[in-house]
């Protein structure tokens, strides 16, 4: 299963869609999936919420039955004082949660390695420097494009709760950094007073379980660990 890409300040769970759930689905979750036609989408939604509630329980056992609602832009709505991120494919799901005291922003995205993205997607997702990186190794072109797509999805999930406005793929510019095992993301807008235009955010990229995983964590600059 996916390796935890986050520090100890976060709680992470991942599982395959065939996994047995250790927490019963909530009535609200079962009601929500009645509006989803595809069976695989129903399973991935329920597994993602299940993993998220497991992560919440690690921080506060009273949250085992907390219903994570869905916001206007399909974002999960977390309990007060906590933040998190969810992602799933037709095969796996994962959830990450932390306290807002420690962590300013969290985002994760998983994409199946066998997913093929079109040139139209490339034009929408990539700026010119990113296109050049994607096309630099023809044999890896689709994998590199998937990596950029996953990275920008993870960045959106991390920053939208702070910004509370829609923004698009051109809001950040990515450059691959070997020492980071991922991208350096330069913000081309200001989503938060702590994240000014020009701020660089690392995006970790891993390739495992036939998936590309992009993970983002922005710590609170004012956080001091308790002794």
C-alpha cells in the first residue's frame, strides 16, 4: 500500500477498494452515495470517508461518527481546528489529517500510472517550461504529465480552503527538483498572508502501487512543538 509521505504531525491512512472497513458507514454517507451511479465511485467515496474518520479518531476519538460533508466545490469540510485532504482512484483511496495549529495547508492526489492524458489536457495544465520538461524524455512523457497534473491537483486541495476562491492550473509554476524527489511550486498569486506571490512550496512525488502520488504540506510558521 502507499507509503506515508507526511511527517508525524499528520495522520495518514491508505487502503485498496477491496479492503474491509473497520468503521461502519454513517447513514449520511450511505444517503450521499445514492446519488452516485457508478459502483466504483460509491466504493471509493465510502472508503475515502472511512479512512478520513479513522485519521480523525487518531486525533480525537469522539470524531468516529463525524460526517465529513462536501462543500460547494466538492471539497471535504473538516471539524473545526482540523484540516485534511482526500484522494481516490478506482483502486485505492487515502486520507490525511492534521491540526490547524500545526499545519496551514494539506493536499494529496493519487493518479493511476496507466491513465493516459491527452494533449488537450497538457495545454490546459502546463505552462511553457512545464511542457518542455514533459517533452524532454519522450518515453516518459505521459508519466511526467501525470506527475504535473497530480501535483497541481494536490496544490489546489491544499490551498483552496485558505483562499476560498476558484483558481486554475496557471496559478502555480512547477519545476522538477531531484533533491526534493518532486516539484518546487512557485505561487503566481497570494492565497493567504503567509503564502505571498512568489512563495515556493515543495510537492513530493512518489511512484508506487501503480499510482503517482503528489503530496503537499505547508506548516504553520508560528507553530512551536510542545516539550
